[in-house]
C-alpha cells in the first residue's frame, strides 16, 4: 500500500488518509439528499436517485483513488444536476430518460477525448482565471436555486425577482438553516454543511414544518425505476434530433469546464498544480468520465470531482486512499434512505446557498485590477444566475476573453486552442443556444 499510494513519499499514513476520507465524506454527504430532490423535480424517483447517487460516488471516488491516486472524491455534481433538471428537462421539455442518454453520450465522448489526451490538452490551454470564473459562476447559480427553492427569493412582474414572505414556516426554517450552517462553517467544522442540514431537519421536525421520520435505517432503495432508463427512449423522436445534438453539446460544454474548474481548484489547494498544469490530469479525467457513464446508466446526472474534497486535503489527505475511504462511506450511506422524507426543500436550500459561497471563493485568485481579465470573468460569473444557464455564462466569458486580451496587446499569451474555442462559442451562442 505504501508503494502503491506513496504514503511515505507524501508524508502521510493510513490513519491520516482515513481521517481525511471521513472528513471529505461528511463535507459532501449532503449530495445524497440534495441530488434526489433536484432530480425529483424532473420527475425521477427520489429513492432510486438516492441509490444511484451513492453508487456513482462509490465508483467514481474509488476509480479516482486507484487510477489517478488523488485525494479527490466524486459524486453527482451540484450545478450540473440543476442544469439537468431545470434547464434540460423542465426548460427544454425533454424527458428525463433522454436527458440521461445525453449525460451518457457526453461521458462516452469524454472517455475518447481523454484517451487521446485532447481533453487534458484543452484544459491546460485554458487560462487559470477562466477556470476559477467557471467554478465561481456555478456557485452563484446553485445559490440562486437554493434561494428560489426556499422562497426567500420569489418572481415579481415589476422587478423580475423580489424578497419572499419571511414569515412563511418553510422559509423561516430555511433562513434558520442558513444561519446554523454558517455557524458550523465559520467555526471550522469540516462537515459543516452536512451538520447544518442535520440541525435544520431536526428543527423542522420539532416545529412541525417537517414530518417526523418513522425509521432511520432500511434496505438500500431499488435502482429499478432509473436503471438503464437512459436507453428506454424513443430513438427516432428523442435521440436522432437536432435538439438532442444541441443538448449533448451543451452538456459537453458545461461538464468540460465545470470539471476543469473544480479539479483545478482542489488540486491547487493540495499543491499538485505546477505551472498551471495538473500532473496525471489524464487519469483523473478518465476516472471522472467513466463515473459519468456509470452514473447515467444507473440513473443520475453527471458525476464529477467535488470541491468539498478540499476539506479532506486540509486535514492531511494527499493520496488516492482518501478518495477510496470516502467512496466506501457512500456505500454504507445506502442504508439511510428513510431520511429522504425529512430532507425537504427548506432543509436543502441552506446547503445550496453555503456551497455556492464556497465555490465563489475562487474569485480571490482573479487579478481584478486588470480589466482585460476582470471583464470576461465578471461576465462569466454574473450571467450564469441571471440567464439561469451555466452554459451561457461560460460561453460569454470564453468569447470576451480573447477579445479583451487582443485589444490589450496580449494576444501572444493565448494558446491557439483559445482562438478555436472562441469560434466554437460564437457558433454556440448564435446557432445552438
């Protein structure tokens, strides 16, 4: 084990890695309850999605640990699940089965792009500031989803959005949850988001806003309602269409840069990034793409690296054994599905909001005094929640960045791939959007 994972080389141990794995699990365990609720809005069976979330996290995290030897855990990604449910299924009117096929197709394409090192080449060619902007923008997007789900923010004909009724029971519970979660996070609890959600659920039960669960442990939910449904589609009417091509391309855009931003951010904190490049990036991306295809088959949205892995890194996680421990704990969590009945929108909203804050912290790396960088970064971040589209924010940023850099006289600093992406995103915004 020492030779395989490099414990001595990385100045760590089995005990230290195990503690880091537990810490990472507690920091991201909220996805077990948030993901079923978000995909449930798209009409999917919440129990099956709960099981699929745990299994895909197990597969992805173990693969990351064994193949790439990184202390980075994987699970169905925040922001990506919202894009799946709210943009593709609800917004475009696509069936959730067809949306799962789009996730599967994007995963397969990513596997080939990774094997031929095209994906790694593109990621290394993207300026660091755009990677940070993508992660921060997604953070603002999911925070907006949380505020909307809790009805802290509501629609308004005159101003588009307005403050909701703060005396409403579920809204008050969500506000309590935001404060409670913030306290845990500020005090430095590694599983602060998970603990905040647990306290909110308990408060909801005590006040009668949330129903009391009849039990806590149960057999693992069946995957039958979602397993293989990615291929239970009308191939002629749903798959072989221009709309499906657009959806797959959009998933490619969103997943490509979301994964790049998250993986880059976690690896930076762990000290793995050298000269804006990530060693063994190809292996990490292969694990990510493989987990996505598995997740789509069993019934969940895109599986990706979790920024919460930084919590495990912070307590000493330096090898893939950390990720393996996290994956094993997701397997154990399969037997706690009855808690889904307690995790309502008011309970998950604080998690969405605080995780959004965490993702937005990457903006501290931006050189805001340089307008050629600040303008495209700002457009990327602000347009994601305002257009309710992660893909649109990414596209606008990647179109504006080459323009401002060329005008500033820094054209030679851009990799040729960036000019190619500029054209691709112009086409996307003009014809595929």
